[in-house]
């Protein structure tokens, strides 16, 4: 038995969804059901602080101080990135 579900999504998400469906050859209903099951299972099985949201909203202050800051990377960050090169 199947049930129809209706939801509003952004135009950008719709384009990404339709392109993914066309590229992979998977039916939209299959993609939606798998994504919904994956989302629900992850939220039931994992601690909330482990789930990474698809987008993050930050304040202008954080944007200016962190994102736009013209700072040299710390030694800890340099060491971390160097580990990836080994």
C-alpha cells in the first residue's frame, strides 16, 4: 500500500531533486522515501549534536568576526591539515 504526501519545497531544492532524479535514473518517489527514512532513522538513532543540518544560520557579528576575518591559520590548524597530506 502506498500513500501520497504533499509538501512545499524551495525552487532550488526542486531543481536539485529533479536533476538528481534525471541523472541517476531513480524515480522521485523512491528518492523521497529513501531520504525520509534516512532522515528519520538518523534522528532516532543518533544524538542530536551529531546531526549536521544542511544549512547553518549565523549572525552578522559572527560572519564579520569569523568568516570575513583576515587571520593567519593557527598552528593547530596547520598541523591538522598537514596530517591529511601524509
